[in-house]
């Protein structure tokens, strides 16, 4: 109901697209983004916990500590994605396990695609400080990282169903059919954090542990599968 002359910039753009049910597609910008990637192409997502009283040496209050990752790997353009994942043993410092598995799973020299690069790169920089022997390898992952959020943030690609948001949970159903976070027992990072802390509390209850582990794996895998499918959506839009 707001007159369009009262709006400007992205607000005006959002209102116009919502009224016309259009999709903004800047093909040149999307092509430049795709051209910045290379193979092997990895889709990576971290889950973390933070608590007010640091449970392990070297942590600050509320510092984000990674305990889980999901990784989809495309070796080449026409390959099927391989999936690898890691979830730390509950109740112990997860950092050493996390670094060991991550460096083993990511192919050397791979392009690493994340959604909101500042988060994953921030955690890798912190891990590099905690583990100086792996510092070069960890910082190499940061150097090879690219941010899938950027084309949506700058609206090189924008669908009216996003409702002004560039969260992956809004972007995914707008561009990929039959894939969403609906129905997942864990559907956001805060709930994932709570689930892991619950695992640490009930580490001897195997039935509860198995349930929480399966729910965490399903959620984190969805994040990286979503990124892989969004890249396919980019290619469809260009073609």
C-alpha cells in the first residue's frame, strides 16, 4: 500500500518485483561469479557452539567453536557430488578432531564455496592460531574460499519470494524446486548448537545420541546440498 515514490534503492526494487512477480537476473554478473570458481569445487558449511564460560583452554567467552561440518565435492562439471561430513565426539574439545578431518577431506587446491564467507573464514583463522603446525594449510583454505551469498546480497539475482532477504533459507525455495528446510527437526544454527550441547550432557544415552546425531547430520548436509543446487540454478538461468 505504500506509494512507490516514497521508496528508493533496494526498497523500491523489492516493492516493484513483488508487485510484478518478476525475477532479477544479471547474467553478466552471474557469469563473472561462476568464472571465479574452479574444480574441484567444494561446498562447505560449519556448525559451532558458544558458551559464556569457556570450557577449554584458549577460548574467550562466547567464542564460536566449530564442532561439525558438511562437505559436498564436485570433482568436475559433469560429476555427481561426493558428500563427506564430520561431527565431533561430544564432551571433549572438538577443535583437534575438526582440523584433522577437515584437512583430510578437502582436496588440495580446491575452490571452497561457502554461504557468508566471514563466518567460515573467521573460524579457520582462529583454528590457525590454535594449531600453528597446520596454520599454512588452514589459511590456504581461506585463500581459496568464495562466497555464494554475494550474488544474492548485491541482487545480481533476486526473486520476489525472497521478501528482501538473502538468507539461504529464503533463497533456496525461490530458485530450487522440491528442496527446503521444512520438516527438518533441526533447521537453524541455534537449534544445532542446542542439540550438540544436549549431546554433551547425555553422552551415555545411546538412543538420544543417535537421534541427535542423525538430526544434526541432516541439517548440516542440507546447507551444502542447497549451495550445490543453487550453482546448478545459476547455470540453468544462464542457459
